[in-house]
């Protein structure tokens, strides 16, 4: 039997235990009934992002953006494509840094759009700037083809000792 993982409902903030074999079946929140794996990025508030980044065991890719930012708006369709490509492998969320400036301060975001990957309560990768979502190799789904660090962070199992800089603290985070 596969091990169960924890996914935070992005609608109500409730932590849900989901067996690995059920990820492909479209699990729903036990409290509010919202699907836990969306085909599109989900807009979240700071409290939900804090809980999901700390507890989720499936990689969580966060887009820090603002409505006035041209590159952020240009990146939105590509981020939606990436969400569809990565369904079941990672969850993609967005947080408006203008509405939640505390999020920028908490995760030391200096430029937008910025993308941060969290896994098992740790930041494992980050990247600033707009990127296209593309399938460069039909056998391997690739998120933002020029960002191998994000790809490794999403694809690496927890048992691999992948080290990436943790920009918020200056310390290395290990999966």
C-alpha cells in the first residue's frame, strides 16, 4: 500500500490525508468538498499559503505576482499551461503581492514574477522572471525549460538529497 500524503485544501485551509494511489482519482477536501488538485493555478491568501507551504507533501509551486506587473500578466497563461501539465505531480498557486505584501516579506521576494517551490515544509527552489511553459521532450514533462532547478525540485523524490539555496535565510535546504 502506498504511503498517504498531506494536502492542504486551498479553499478552506483544512489538511487532508490523501493516499498516493488516489492522487490520480481527483481527491476532494473532506471538509468542504473542493478538489485538491486543480487544472488551473489557485489564488490563495497568506494564511492558506503559510499552511500549505509548511504541510503539503506534494510540491507546491507558488507564483508571487501583482496585477500592475506586465510580465506577471504575460506569464499567467503559461502558468496555467504548466498547472495542467503538472496535475498530480505538483500544485500551482498564485499570491498577489500587492494584496499580501507580508508574503513578499516572509519569503524575501525582491522581484516579480517570482516562483518558489515548497516540498515537505521547505523551500527547495526559486526563480524570478517570466518563463514559457513547454514540452521540450514528449517523454518528460518540463516546466519552464530553462529552469532545471525547478524541474528537479518537483521531480525529485524525498529520498534524494537535493540541496538548493534557501534565499529567505541564506541556509541550504535539503529534501
